[in-house]
């Protein structure tokens, strides 16, 4: 990709100098200016094939300008994580117009991203038209999710549950489930404008494709949702789903919710997993809050925090053991819960997948059957 972009930039620079500044192109510009009204903005955009320009101009305000600005900022800050972009972390139309202004010192870079997308549009349009002439139907692939660090989440963060991640629950093939890494949708917010973001996405694809393949279409109705701090797909819940209320559980004789919803770690568990090394692991990752009972320290109480701290300790050669095995064992401990407390409602709970296999569940008294019963029905 780096090589392709390098070549494209060289071609762009050549065409910019020899064509865009030539008298012939300026004459062409004056004779063939295309004016397209797009809401409260007016776009002026000229390219070589007028039949393709009209559609291209219609795209410009909705996605092309934000996309070009996103690409510029991504390369400038050397990260696509827009939360790291300082004042540009929060998108606004005013900031966007300044970024893509013809008077900006980086306007050539903005135009380069227009140029690339324009030629992609031309090429795909030509392929689609050729297929149509040959009576071939093109089917476009549409994944259910978008990357957390994408232009969509930068421009429309309200349409996504940015503190979540999407995946799949544990199954026969993977006991830890899957974590795909992209945020779930805020369907309630999307419904306020009749799902305009989705309709625009599908309409754009309709310029090239006759049919769609939606990857994981079930996600429109139900999705496996994980906290953003998770790395595996185990400790999640379906969205939408109906949680169990604290009141319901209390009626079943269940009352110690901290015990059930926080990692249950006893000294013997540490000894079984880490052998003679258990005291070293405990000193780095745990606090003993009760005799022979441990909890994770605040700087390593999630899967992502554990992975980051473990990596740092290994790099500093403070731990010489196998990093992958240590991470798996520590993940097993942080996942050793029975109930998942809803982060948006502290009095609502979900069952941890395969809770009956956890040592936390097995260490409960006879009331554990009251815990599992509502989840098994």
C-alpha cells in the first residue's frame, strides 16, 4: 500500500503541474464548471469526465471532505486514533471547512485524497457499467461494523457506543469467544433521523452494486457486546437483552453482589496457576484485601490493563516466564465471575457465559443453584 500511494502521489504531482496549471485546462475549467447544490453548501468541482462529476460532487459534502480531512489528520498525527488529535478530536463543520479550505497550506494533500477517491469512483463505475452490459450482477460486501478509529466514529460519535466492542460469544471452537474490536451501534440515536447514516451508506453502494451481502446481518437485531477494555469475547452480553434486576435476584436469596460480580481469587488459585512464582505475580498484580483472598490492583483490573502491564514487566525483564501463558492465566482470574454488572445500571446483572464452569460458581454454597436457575430457563 505504501508503494502504491507513493506512485499515486508522483502521478498526482505530475498531473497537477502539467494539466491543472496549463492554459488548456484553465479554458476547460471556465467552460465546464459544474455547480451542484448540496443542502446549505454549494460545491464547485471540476474533473475530466462530466458524466461522473455530477455523482462525485453529490458525494463531496457528505463523506469526501470529512474523509480527506481524516486522512490528513491521521497522517499528521501518525495515528488513526482520533482521540489523540488534540483540538481536532472533536469534529465540527467549522473545523472541517478550515481543514479543507483552498487557502490552507496543506490543500494539495487534501486534493490528493480527493484525487484518489475520484479515480476509485471512476474505475468502479466503469467496472459496474461493463458488468451491467454483460448482464452480470455485482454484489457488494457490507460488514456490519466500522472501525473504532474511523472517519465515521470521528464525525458521528453519537451513533456509536464508543465504550463497547462487538464480537461473538464462546462456542465449541473458541471457549473465550471473539472480540472484533469495533463499537456497537447506538440504534436509539440512529432512529431519530430515520437511520440516515445507514440509508446513506446503502445508497452510496447502490451507485455500483445491484445487491448487497451484509456480513453478520443478525447484528441488526442482536449483537454480542463487550466492554471496550476487553480483549477476549468471554465477559459480554447480548444487546438487546433483558437483564436480571437486583430485586429479582434478592428474591432468590442472592445478596452478595460484589462477591458474584468481581473476580473471585483465593490464594490456592494463585498457587495452582503460578506455582512457586505465585507470590511474585501477586505482588505485581494483586492486593490481599482479606486473608488468602485477593483482588486486582487498579492499574491491572481489566484484560487490556493486564496485557499492558505484563508486556511492560516482560520488556523490563522483571518477569522471565512465558508471556502468553501468564496472560492467559491472569485473564482466567479476571474472568472468574458469576454475574456481569451492567455498567449503565448498577442494579442490573447478566450471567457470565458458562458461569457454572468457574471456580467462583463452584465455591458457592447450595444457593448457587438459585443463581444458575434463572439463566438456564
